[in-house]
C-alpha cells in the first residue's frame, strides 16, 4: 500500500497503526490472526464524517490510552 500512495512508513509502523485502529473498532482483520484488514462500519462512518462528536471523542480517548500502553510495553527491558 505504501508504494501505491507513495507513503514513507516501515512495515512495523503500519502494523502498529493497524493494531490501534483495530482496537478502537475502525478496522478489523479479515479473519482471525490475519495481517490484512478491512474498514468496519464505524470506520466508514468516521471517514464519511458521520460519526458524532461524542463517539469520536470517546474513541480518541480510548485510542490514546491504548497507544500509551503500547509505548510502555515497548519500553520494557527484554529479558
């Protein structure tokens, strides 16, 4: 995908963002344990600007909490 739209992102970065978007319900794996995703109904509403301000605010707060958890996990020393 990054080649198709000329984005500069590592595969790790794309994987990280997909996990986060999946955790807030904007995308979902096409099947369990897949690394391919599709946009959910909520994700399409967000893209179309149809999601209410309250829904967006709730998802952004949730998204922020998950992102902080992932950052903290990645900073743990490897044993």
